[in-house]
């Protein structure tokens, strides 16, 4: 069955700490992978996407993610987080015809 | 360029009632998908419309139905509401693989 697993449900960091959020997927077709972010009171926004090519993709606001096919993973990283990165982060895989399968989300709190 | 818009923002209904939610896609997008996001969970795919036809459907009962109009806007209808239908309902539009989401409609069923 198609699924996405996010390992951490809640993460608390201090400003300037490094961030890595885990994401593993289960899908047998051609993989399109996404990270979405939902800031408090705002709607889901696309952070970055992987379709093909370079497995290290860069997104907005200094985020990047690495696709490791052998591990079925697409982890999100940021070298130095800011208070404004406080949000909920969702990993998703395209399950065919642009149907998105989401993980349960990781709630990130960054303390100044 | 307006993004994806949804109406209403909030809605309160009682069990057994019916509800209609509306979505206007981002300009130029021809595909509309609906998702249900329960509290503390990721969005769950309900169904997708393309060329006014339901192209894909998730694991939701027939009480959930939809429609897409010639201008690509869409409606989600839920009949015989249950308490468990309380959630944020998200509309997403797309032209290719990346989907753009609206702000959602918060449905509360009492």
C-alpha cells in the first residue's frame, strides 16, 4: 500500500540549531516527492519538490531535501533554523495522477 | 494572480445535515483535488476532478461527492453528516505534479 511515514511528530529546537526531519515512503511507481509547510494560521505551502535528476533539491527559505532511493527516504534539512520556521511540516508522495499521499506531519517549535 | 480560494471559511452543522463546500482553482489550473485533514493528522485524499469528471477517489464513502464546473471550479458535498466528518477540508489545484492548496474550510459537526 502507498504510505508516507514521518518519524518525528514533535521537534523542539533553539534558534541556529540544525534541523533534519525524516520521511520514508512506500510507493512502487515513479516517485515525485514533496515537502509542504503549514505556518500557524496559514494554508499549506509547497516548500520543495523532487521529480527527477539531482537527488539533493533546494527549496525556499534555505530548506533542502535529499532523495535516497535505496532507503525510500526524502529527509528535510536546514543548517540553521529561525524562530519563523515554527510550523508543521508534511512530507508527501505523488500516488498517481497527482494524488498526494501525506505523512502525519511534524510539528516544529523553534525557541529564540 | 489569486491563488486557490475556498468558501466558506468556517461552517457548523448538525448530524444528519448536508453541506456543500466550494473551491476556485488557481488561474490556469485544470485539476482540482479535495482533502480532509483531521486534527493532528496529515491531509487525506478524498477525490480529484479533471475535465468535469471524477478521475480518482480515495477511501471515502459515497456520502462524499463532488462536481467540477466548466470554469474548473469545484464543489464538495457531504450528505448525512457524522461527528467524525468534523475536519479541515482542503482544496488543491494543479496543472502538473505540484499541487497548490487553498486555506481550507473548517467544518464542525455537532
